[in-house]
C-alpha cells in the first residue's frame, strides 16, 4: 500500500525510452481520483530513461490513480492512502482574505521574506551555510531563480545549467565590463533538452525550505542573463514552464513569480506574460500563489491571475509607506519583496542599515502589508553576498525580523488592519487596530518620551512597550480611561495595548 | 542733513494729538522722491502722541520727502541722503530665478531657517538666550508670530498683548484640558487700540535678526489662540495688517507669512486670504516676499501674489523628497518650513533625531529647495522649547545645518539644479549638477563603500568626500575618465566633484 500525508509530495516512477528526445517526443502523466477530486498531472522526463509524475493530495483518504503515456510501460494503476498532515504541515499558503495570507488549514501566514537569487546554483558548502542561517528561523519565504544569474558579483558560472550544451566563456567578465544587455554569442544550448540535475538542485532547495517552513517564491524568468535563457522563443519558454510545473508544483511551499524585474526583460511583451500566466493557471493543478515583480513600472496587479502584488520600491523613498494606496488600488495582499537591502555596496538598493530595513518591515507590516529582506555586504575575498548566493549573514536585521514575526503571530484574527483615525496627533504613524481588542502603535523614527491614550472607563487595557530593535517587550501596567505610557525617547519603539476586561 | 544707508530703515517722528482714538481717527504718512522712484508710505501712531513714518530707500543719492497728515504739525519736509549699503547689507531677499532666492544686490541667498513661534513675547532673559544661540550663525531665517500663541507648552501669558484690554484668565490651563478651539469668553479687548509696546517687541526681534543676517519670516495670523485674535472682523484684520505694514515693512529682512496653518483657521475663508494678500500687495511699498503656510492642505501656490511655497509636510513620510514635484507644479522656490522638529515630545511632528532632520535639509537643498529647523525637547522644569519660545538649543542639528549652508555657499551660480539622469544606478539619489562644473552626490541613509564616476578623459575633476554629520571635507584626489571614490560605508555621506581643468 502506498501512503503519503496530506499536502506532502507523492512521486511515481516508471522507466521508458531514453532514445530520441524524451523531453519533447514523449508524454507521461497520471490522474488521481478521490471522492472529492480528480486531479490530472503531467509527468516529466528525469534523464537516463526515468519518467516521473508527482502529486500533492489535498484530501485525506483513498485516491486511486492511473498513469498514462505514449511508451510501453507507461500505463500503471494503484491506490494511494493519504494520512493527516504531519506536524507543522499546514498546507499551501493561500490568499485568505482581501489583504492577507493563511495556510490552507486556516493558520495565518505572516510573510517575512528574504532573497537569495541563485543560491541553489552555488557550491555545496555555500548551500550548507545558507541552510544553517535559515535554521535560525529568521524568514518564512525566500525568492530565488530557476535560471542562473549574470550581474555584478555574479560572474562565476553556476554549478549546473538548465540545458544541455556549453556556456559562453566567462573569463574576463568583471564589474568593469558589465552591461545589462550581454553579448549572447558563444553559447551553444539545446533548448529542447533539459539538464535534470539542474532542476534537481532547485528541488533540493525547495525541499530544504519546506523542511524549515519557508515558502519557495520561485522566479521563472529574469533579465540578468549572459546565456540566452531570457530570450528563448515562446515555444521554448512553454516547454520550460511545463517542465517546471511538472517538477515543482507538487511541493506545497511553491509560489510562482513569473519574473524578477519583468520590465527589464526587453525580449518579452505583455502578451508574453499574459500567455505565461494563462499557461500556469491551466497547468498548475494546485493554484499556487502567482505574481510578477517589477523593476520600475508595476505590472497591472489588478489582473485576475495575480494573487498578490510582489513589489519593488519605485524610488529610494516611496515604498512601504504606500502600502495603503496599493491595498486600495488592487485589493490584494501587498508584498514589498524589494525595499533595499541591508549592506554597504555602492548601489543605493543595497546599502541601507539594519535599522532602516527593520523600520521598513514594521511599517509595511503594521500598514497591513508584508516586506522582504536582502543583504549586500561587500565580500572582497569570496564575493559571496546573501542577496544572490546565500552563504553567511552579516547584518543586524534578521534577528529583528524574526522578532517582528513573533509579534505578528501574537495578534488576534487574520492579518493586521489600519487604525481608523485618518488624522491623529501623530499625523500618519501607522497604527494598527484589531477588532479583537489589540492595538499596536509604532513610532518608527519618531522618538516620543511618552504617549497618551484614552480608553473607556469600563475597560481595562494592558500596556506593553515594545523595543523593536532591542527585541524586548516590557510591561507598562493595566489602565482605564486616559493614561500615559512612558517611553525612552528613542527610535523604533512601539506600544501594544491589549484589552483584558470590558 | 539726514542720512541713512541704502536698504536701512529711516524713521521720521512728529508729535500730534493723543486724544480720541489716534489709531483709527488720525492719518499720517510721507512721500519720498528720488530721481528713480517716488514712494508713498503710511505712518502709524506709536502712543503718547507720537506719530512715526518709516522708509527703506532702494537707491543711493538724494531723496526729498514730505510728510502729510490730518493734524497740526503733521506736514513737514526735508532731504534724505542715502549712502551705499553698509558691510554685510545686501538688501532684501528676492526671488532671483524660478526656484531660488538672492539678495537685491545679487548675492545668492540659501535659506536655512528655524522656527521660534513666539520668541519676542518671552521674558527678556529667554530672548537674550535666543539671541546668543542665533549669534552662532546656524540659521538665516526665522519664522515667528506677531500674535501670542495658545497651545500645549504655551499656556503662560505673553509679556505684552497687541491690543488694549484684558485677557482671559490662564489659570487652570494645561495639556489635560487643551483643545484646538478654545473658549474665547473672558477676553475684553478693544480691537481698535493697539498696544505699541507689543509691536515694539516684534520690531526689536526683527532688528536683532537683521543685525545677525537673519530673515524675519513674520507670521501675521495663526490658529493657536485663546484671545480672539484669530477671529476678528475683516475691518479689524485690515486695521491690524495696515499697522503691521506701516511698522515693519521698512525692515529689509521682513517676509510676510500670511498665516501659520491657514487651513486650521476655520474663521477665515479663501476670500479672506485673497483679500489679505491683495491688501499686502497694495500697501507694502517694497514687495517683500509673501507666502502662506499649511497644516494639511497646501494653499494654491500658483496664485500670483505668492512668491514662494512655504510648506509643511503633509504626512510623516512624504515631504522633502517631493521637492521636485512641487518645483514643477508651482515654478517657485520651495521652502519646507516644517518637516518635523528635532526633539523627544510625544507628537510625531516634534520627535525626530538630529540625523533625520539634517538628512531632510540635505535632501531638500540638493533637490533645489530649502528646509527649516525646529527643536522640541521636553523641558519639565521650565517648559521652554525652542520651537515656540526660543531659549537654549539642545539638539545636534544646528551645527550641521550651518555646515550645509557653508557647502551651499560654495556652489557656483545661483541655486542648485538636479542632475539630468532620470535613472542612474542609485535610483533616485538626489544628485546635483551645476553647469559650472560642480556636482554634489548625496547618499542620505545609503551607506556605499565606494562610488564610481566617469568623466571625459580630457577633463580633470577634484573629488572630495563630505561627511555631512561629522562636518568634514576630505580630499579624494584629482581624476579623469573612470574613477572610484572610496567611502566609509556609513550614512549621510556626499561626494563633491569640481572640474579643475578641461
């Protein structure tokens, strides 16, 4: 008897022909039937005559399945018994209400993300370091790419390539000669033959994140390319997308990010993106979260296939404070995946302080959105920067981001709501009021020495002072009516009020 | 022979009737004639039977004058010889080009302002402290009010009142009971009889600023009132305005600010403000600078009588970074007179750090606008806060603001212009390029470890690293072509490039 837990990955393997081009000439798949659903899933060729099909069951109980294909031995049948979700397995993340996420079992998901664009394509020891950092529980989402990256600090070749063939020689590449539109000559790829090991590296990354309760925000296309993966034909793109879906969709923690900085992908039109979106909507049996990330111009996040807005700030100053506007504009969750990184490189997008990044996280979160981390400290010896390679973290923000997640997880209900007051004396301090009797007042770079509050005389409210940088929560008594909470007159403080009676 | 220097104040005094109400029943004035101009100016009654008329000559050489009035002894005549402007006297400040100011003699004026709303109305020892601070040369503009102020930290009575009568009892006023719309009963004023000593206090303040090369940005109306000065009739307002013009306009450093937070003055309509503006335009012989300051909603700064936009930030986050938009919108100088104050009070408008305030000054200035300072540190013992009372400065920003002014004064030409690049690698860092071969690149809260620049091979550029917080300028060599300037990877740094040959 074959068994698997709900929302875990079930895989069937058959052997078949290795001749010709199995990636394009062969077809393999399966249908899984339960009294609540029938799911038809496409399989994929994994090299060496091995064909696989993967499935993520959404229901407990018995599924029957049949595999099918156009080669001898493709057709099998069997029974799969699905047990209850294991400990810590809450299912895929979904949009649970207009602006917020929850796991499929209803557990709220408060996103605190990071970015390591090409960490699966690094040497094993770097990947091991990355996982060691992730073990500390700083983040619950990571953005990364299927394709390798060509950019400043990214001139080394990846460990594997996604296609059979040979890459352009990377000797002589440097920051000095880098341009955004690389010369693609010198590459020799067969875009009809995948290199399965490259995709296995991505799968190991997804699985490692899954084991750490981290969502894998998988970037399917991006512009930072010297190999030509960003300017394949639509047919080649579709083949690639179907291969990704067949291999990755059964991992419950996958999110689809159609692109990083789609607007820099000059080879693609809006029609191409809409085509890609339609293909994913049609082929992904599980309706994983979908978005598309900008450099300058936002995509039209009102498009129905977009589940949440994955945003990069549009200039140095205007970003998380616009959470309210974009919530209203799109009526979807707002995820600020790029709001500048903690670091000290020359670029303005990669040299803010830990304090400033953490402030942006609090602003985004308390305005009812979500934020993303990245780290870009110069590393002259190894040139390993977390933002792209993973490795070791050097900054001060990760521990504070984890602390923020703790505070968010202690809020009642699902997701944070803005306070009702359009104008209070603080003029615009994000001020989160939950209907269940909790308020968090965050003062950002303000340094109040105290704050006054007014509550009904018949209610009792517990006051706590939160130092978002020192990561402390200090009791400030239980109060009714008008009361004053003393504060230390320094930055990055918050007051949490919780109704205890009344 | 009567003599005065160009742009200095010349005053004629006659004695006349003290009976009846000389403020409303008597008229006194003078006409000054030079071969380049004839200026007719209104005089004013200064109490005790003394009538005065004041004049600021704009030309060297000989003026003849005649005084006139409706009482015996009012008519006199004479000759006034005007000598060259004295040392440091550059005349009134004017709008010199679309976005910038200069003194009338052409010397650029880079505004670095502060606010002490009611400092002339404080006890003499506080005024002396204020002047001691101003002697340090931190600021070259100060905003303050003719009327006293009623607000938190402002419950003591002023030293004098502008009208004859008696004020409401201030006993029992406190932060606890403060409301924005005070009960005005209990006041007994004769709005037709000024108290000259109150206006002399204002004049001494203007004169003290003039002696320190500080512009007096005089606020004529404001909403923070428990005496009724904010809700007089139009006839009473006009009498007051004419009195202010007659007394103050001959001081070359006067600017007219029609209101602080005009939009909170619920008793006044836009028609009232336009009427006030028309009166000032008609009666001020010298066309001093004119603006009107908002709380929430900007006034329509496109109105022709407005010489420059005096702005308060509209929320906690969006302010000086919008300088570009407002330059374009109004084609006038942009002066951010309120962008939050250095301090630690409970209010969000009064508890930012010195670092943040100085950053806002640099942002505003390098985007081709100007900024204003204020300070609000709690003072439990004396309740003297610079923002309202003057007194002693406690913050870290003033010395840095003075340093910024030095850097601005070292720029060539008149006023700063934005760099042409709409998108460079730093995405929006304000980047000031002067046509005369100087550039200042400011990195704000960014912390680059270096920056690369490219200049034509045939040109030589001197590079200097400016630490805007430590107030240092460090030589970084002379370069051509592509070159790198090392930076310390910390906040608030700038690079100044000056073309030395080519």
